[in-house]
């Protein structure tokens, strides 16, 4: 494993396409892998920097996890698949050690005034100041989990269903100003962990994808996750999450899970 920089950020940019993860990116299932949460934020940042279109907004990002995301130099290549005046599709691929590890695609949609017909929103979560400290993350190892400086939860949580606010003082990329969207997404993949139905030391349930649909662009330093987890009887599960910032709900996320019992130690 490459020596990791000691910085207050998840990544250090080495060149236009290459990033070095810090210890704060370290995953929970293996100490030599990247957690998907900051990797998803980094890919969102790269997609926004590719042929930027300030007249369009990122409204859906789909991530496919192709295997273990090695904790080493990460290269991202982007391309425009479907250019357009009001609708555009862009993709990004992250590779580590010459192997593709994540593929992402994002739909950019035009900005319009739809406020006269806006509606159908889920209820807002209680504000972070109205929630108690959330301690259930203490069972998870890894540098990324340790990077979370604040976690607040609503009082009605239970195994498999939680409403939690997360915050981290780690920037996404050292010395680089990123958008509120990328800043927000860098914590979203935590939903599967906070909605854990079982002890992660006895069962594995990693996600193989992450799908985000946004009806509004998020803002602020808090990422709110109203997450619920379902396990089927044949080794497959789903974590479904309503995403919130302090102004209210902003979208939804989904993660498909492979559920496996760990060998007894």
C-alpha cells in the first residue's frame, strides 16, 4: 500500500487526473481499500469539472463498484456520452493500479423555474441541533469512519432504520474548492453503515452500487441520511435513503447489497 499523506482532506491531487487518498479514505471492510463515500464525492467533483455546464445541474449520478477499491493512486478519466443543449450525459471511470474500480455516469438537466408546481416532498428530518449524538458507528473500523467529526441521530432509530446527520472537517481534495454537491456526496455512501441491521463483525453486507437522484442541489456542511435497510432471504439486500440538507429533503439514494455471514472467529 502506498504511503498515505497526513492531511486534513480525503485526497491530494497529483495531476489533472490523478489523486492520492489519505488515511481518512480507508474503508471499513478492509484496511487496504478506499471507502466508497469519499470516492463517490471525488468522482462527482471530476464529473462537474469535465466540460462544465453551469446552465445545467447534476440530477442523477449512478456508480457501479467493479471490485475492491484499492487504497492507492487513483486515476479518473471522463467523457461526454450524450451532449445536448438541455440534457447531457457524462461518465467517469476511476482506476487504481491500472484496474478500473468504479464507473460513474451523471445526467445533467437544464435549470427551469418549476416552483409553481413544486411538491410531493418527503417530510424534513429534525435539525441536527434537535438530535442526540449517534454512537452506533463505533462498531465500524477504518480511517473514513474516524474522519466523521459529528453524528447526530433522531430518537426513533432502530436496527435497519435510522435518521442520522453526518459531518466531517476533511475537505474532499486538499487545497481545492469543490462544489456543495461534491462536498455533500462525499458522505452519502455511509447510509448502508448507519442503517445496519446486524453486527458488521458477524455479517458482511457491502454495496455494489450507489444510485443518487436529486430534485434539488444540496448545500451546507451537514449530510442528512434517512436510511432503511432490507435483507432478502437469498443473500441480497437494499439500503434506501432519503437525502437531506438543513433546508429539507434533496433527493434519494439506493444501494444494492451482497449479504454474507462471516466465518466464526
